[in-house]
């Protein structure tokens, strides 16, 4: 059986996006400032999850806003 999913874990301090088609993702604000994920504030220490829903997600924008986001995604 071929394994197709790839796990990607990174820390980011610049705005970007999760690319369209990801299967699962988790984003945690590990910095000291409020960040923005998908247009919603993410306070320091808070996390958001995007669980598997049977198909890939559309892209999700994020902006650390002088903070650091720890992102885990399965592509």
C-alpha cells in the first residue's frame, strides 16, 4: 500500500496561507502577540484545528502579526 499523505510541521513569523487541498491542519500561536487565522484572532497559546472532513480544504490565510505560529498540516 502506498502512503500518499505528507506531514509538514513548521514555525512561521510571516503572513502566508495553507495551500488548497490540505487534508488536516493545526495552527497554534506560540508567540506573545495576537495573530490572525482565516480572518479570526488567535490569542497567544490558543490553537485552531481543521480536522479531516473527507476531502481537501480551500486555502486558509494566516498572519502572525509580530508573533509566531506553529503549523502542522497533512497534505
